[in-house]
C-alpha cells in the first residue's frame, strides 16, 4: 500500500510544481508547451508499460519486478532533485514512469496473492485509500515545501521513500510464479510502443494537425503495434495479453469503469490547480484547498468493500458515479462560495473513491492468483489511458475556444459530469441485466475461471499435488490396518487398488 501512496504523491507533485518548473533557469529557454513534457513523458511511460510490467511480474516473480521498479523510481526522483540540465530532468521523469509501471501491478498482486478470497475486497479498499492518502499528504505538505524551498525539494522525500521500501522487499513473502513460459519480448515491446504512440496521438494530435505526417504516423504505429500484440498472443504463451483474464467475470467491466474514471476525474484534477491559481491563491493554499477531496476519497475507498458486498460492483459504481456527478455539478453552481465548494469537493471525492476502488475490485476479485499482476496492470492502464484522453480533450477544447482555464472551467466540469452520468447509466443497465451485481458473488463461490484457464503446467502441478495427497491417504490407511490388526488379531485384506487411485484412472476420467 505504501507503493501506491508513493505513486500518487508523485503524480500530485508534478502538477503542483509545473508552474515553478517553467520559471526555473534550466527551463527558461524551453517553450511552455514542451515544459509539460515532464508530465506527458511520465504518463506515457506508465500507460505503455503497466500491462508489460504486470505480465513480467506474473512470469518472472513479483518481488523481483517490484524491486526493479523501486530502483528506477528512486533513480528518477534523485535525477529530478539534482539534475543540472533540462534533458536530465526530463529523463528522470521518464525513468520514474517506468519504475511506477513496474511497481504498481507487482505490489498489488503481492497483496492479493496472500489474502483469502473473502478478504480481497477489503484489501483492494485499503489499496484505494492508500492511493488517496498519498495525494492528501502531498496536497497538505507539498505546497508548504514548494513555497519555502522550491520544486526540487518535493522529489527528495519521494526518492528516499522508494529507497526505504526497497530495503523492505527482502522480507516480503515469495510469490509462486504463475507460468514458466519465457516472455514474448517482441510482443511486450510492441505493446509498449503502441501504447506510447496512442498517448502521443491523444495528447498532441490537435497541436500537430489531424492530417499531419506525425499524427498519421502515430495512428499507424498504434494500430500496427496492437495488431502485432493480438496476433502473437493468439499463437504463443508469454505474450502481453493474458487471454484467460477475459474469461473472468467482471474483468471487462472493471476495464471500462477504470477508463471512464480516468476521463472524468483527471480533467478536474489537472485544471483545478490552474483555476485556483488564476483566482489568486498561492501554491500552499491550493494544496490545502484540494486536501478535502483526497480525504473524501480515503473514506469512500474504505467503504467500497462493504458497499459492493451489499449492492455488487455494478451497484457500487452506480452510487459512486452519481455522487461524482452531483459533486461536480455542485462545484459548478457554488464555485465562488467556500461552503458550497467544500461540499462539492467532499461529494465528488466520495464518488471518485467509490468508482476507482470498485472498478479494481470488479477486475481482480475473480482472477486466478497466478494472473493478478497482469489484471492489475491492465486495469491501471485503462485508468491511465482515460487520464490521458480526458485532459487532452479538455485542453484541446480550451485551445479551440481560446479560453483560459478559469473561463472554460464550467464547460469542463459539465463534460466531466456527463461522463460520470454515462458511467452511472451503464452501471444501472448492468445491474438490471445482472441482478447479482455482475456475477461476483456466484463466481466467488465457484472458482470456474481457474479450471477454464488451466495450462499444461497447472495440470501437472495439480497431478503432483493429488499424488502427494494419495500417498498421505495410503499411509493413513496402512496405519489404520495395523491398528485394526493389533486390536482384533486378524489381518484384514486390503483392496488391490487404493480408493483415490480408482478416482484418477483413465477409465474413470473418460467416464466423467
């Protein structure tokens, strides 16, 4: 949980220090649009490599991938602290993004892999609350540090925290590697390249021009990369796409909800600091003004587990989406009234926490433990893609209408509320179509996905386990025969074939 808090604190930090970074001597000669590359480079690296990081964690071991991610994250943070030139700072943000993509899926997979199935919802809820805790700490304390010591000081505690977590990796329990297939390096590289091209297409297509060679090239690279990934995933194991995940109930619904969450939450989170700065707030005041939002996300994330048990995942998303829409519309109606703005932030934060936590629960609760990291990587990738698409559309709208953020902010809030209502309607339709809340409860009682997704290696491990159990039962049977013989004085004839062996013979398997 400390890993996700660290990642969210890093996301909030760059949003807070971006204006100060633009005035730093190392970036004075850099155009304003290119200064934002410190955000885009990090976001592109995270979105491009999350699925790859999750797949590698399942194939190579979660502790090893987590340790590698922490090393990269700490290195990037320290480059931000001491980077003497703009290319070093930009490279540091890129390296941090790669580290985050490796850390997040492996850390949550380690958590889910060592809790019973009936406690996974609670574990995901704690994970979601830890995410909001990182954001709230950065909002509350980051502004004060930034105002007193400059933007670089924000990355020193981030880097040191990553080093401290790295020292604790050795005490984490080992996770059993789900498969022994070698990773498909070509498919993994194609996935990262295609996602990066898609991120660049969404972010810069309006600036490049819709028919420019750069836009067309990015579109072709994204389409070709994803086609290659699908083609290779059909033919061989170890590819980027774990096809068994799509057989798990709720996984696709979790992907869609995560994508829509990114599209409705991140435009608000991106533009809110700009609007508050335009209204005369200082850096420290902006952080404190947004802290109630993170506090509400923490509280609602902890409640999401109980809510989904009562209403199912579709019901939980329905409640969260309508709360988010109500909070955003309240902010729109009472933006200049402090009490109304506080109420809007609390209600919107409650909706945000319910949506993101419930979407993660839906996408992971029925997944085989051997594929947790891949599932987490896919869900987080969908959220990050939404986080790229939503702000890009909002900023493109402001550019086309030539409005500053403070003037066009009401229109952005209306758009975010519309996406929230779309998610709520979708959840309502799914609740009516699947009265059990998406089939989570029934799937928890019957682990069908595990048997459907069994690989030859899984079957071999199952056979070995059954053989060990048969040996134990045979030993118990021999001991019982000896005790009976000692008591009665008459040896009893044992059957020629043990009972368990008769259950696993080819003939009995064929009859089943």
